[in-house]
C-alpha cells in the first residue's frame, strides 16, 4: 500500500461537460408557421370570420419574437423565416395571376 491513487485520464478539451439546452429547430419553426397559417385560415374561413385572417401573420410574428426572446431562439428564427416564405409565395401567386390576366397565357 503505497498510497497511490488510480489513474484517471485527462479531460479532453473538446468535450462539453454540460450539453446546452434545446433551442428548438429552424425547420420546426418554418413548419409551425405554415401550419398556423393553413389551419388557422381553414378554421376562420369555415366559420366565416374573414377579418380575423389578418391576425394570423401577426400571431406568427408575435410568437417568433417571444421565442427569440425566450429559450427557443432557433424555433423563433424559423417562425420568422416561415412568415417570410409565406409572404414570398403569396407575392409570387399574385404576380402569376396578374400575368395571366394581362394575357401572358393563352395567346
């Protein structure tokens, strides 16, 4: 009994002792934004409450800001990116409709 302690290998500098908390996912936020817009739109149209359709993008924006300020930053970014993609798709659809009305198709 020489008083020696058992060998312990040194800690790796690359290993993270505590995994960081879950900050959500960008793809989940984008999907959530589209889900809110589609299902909310279906619900509001089926109940014939058309003026409340404008609250859907506002709700997505508020939810994204709240998640960015909270502990789900990636999901918040995804919600805001999802809202931007919804506006981009709507803009492209409106442009396509105006192009068809002007006579770009069928001549």
